[in-house]
């Protein structure tokens, strides 16, 4: 029997997230962003959080809304600044939030390493740049590599297209992005989906994240956002 909980409310899904947690948040901009779970985390009230995501929020919704509460201590991401990242910009310029920039491929691989039980790995990305300052390096096949360590989350908040009642997940197109690696890298993986189907309705060959990595699933209504200034 699956250990995955199928829950009826977002507030139940995000219960118990503790102050000081490292929270992995899926999404690439608005694509695959678990808006409902992030809103639930805002209501839940955990503070002193470290957020790991592709970027540092768009507009005033999702991650940006969470940052605006002042309960995020640090952001680990690849793209902190965009045309509509005014919430993060304001906090960072005021010295009210910490930032660790990680190249996108390295970010994904550091989380994958956490899920795979890999203690550390060498990667050429960032070698010779400020991102490598203070890190161990090694020359492999004539190329300088940087030692990188896994990123493990206490919690992952991700969005998938559908789940079955065991917790197996399928994603929709680019909304898949960081979801699969984050699901493996967190102690507790919480997923919002647009629908839940009986076991057997998902093609096993299409399942991307097996239920063994999923702790809680909650169905939500799909919400659509547009990027500020987009046509």
C-alpha cells in the first residue's frame, strides 16, 4: 500500500512545515509553479525559510508573494533578477534577504545528487568565475572542475498534471521542469495536481515520478497567469 496521503485541502497538505526549513519550489517562471501550495505556505506561517527555486519570483504572486511576507531568509536560485522581480530586488537591495546564485544545470544536478545519495561531484560550470570562489577545484582531462555539494530539502512543493491514488505523477510539457529532481531530493514531497485518477488509469510508461517519492497530494483548480508585459 502506498504511503502517499491524498488530501482535500491545501492547508492540510502544507501542515507541519517548520521554521528554518529548506523548501524546494518547482517551476520555471510561471510554468509549473505550485501557486496553491505556496499560498498555503504563506497562510501556514513558517518563517526563516531557505527557498530553492529556478528564480526569485515574478510579479506579486507565487514566490514573490511569499518573499513579500518577510519570512524567507535566503534564496538559492539561477535567475534572481527579471523584468518583474521587483519584490526580490527591493528586499535584496535593502539587505533583508540572502542570495546564492547557482548555474541552472548545477542547481538541477545538485538536487539530483541529493536524491541519488551522491556525496559531491565535480562540474566545470562556473570554473574561473566568482561562483567558484572558495570552492575546491580539480583539473580533469585538462579542464578545471568545481566541487559541488548536494542540495537537500526538508520539503518540496511541486506541481504535476495528474496523480493516481497511489501518488504516481505525470507532468504536462514544460511544467515538468524541476519537479522530478525536487521530489527525490526532499524529506517531504508535497504535490498539487489538476486531477487524481484511479490506479491503472496512468500509463506506467508515462509516469515520471513514482509514488515512492511522493508524500502528499492535493487536487486544485488550475490557475493561469501571464507574465507582466507579455502579449
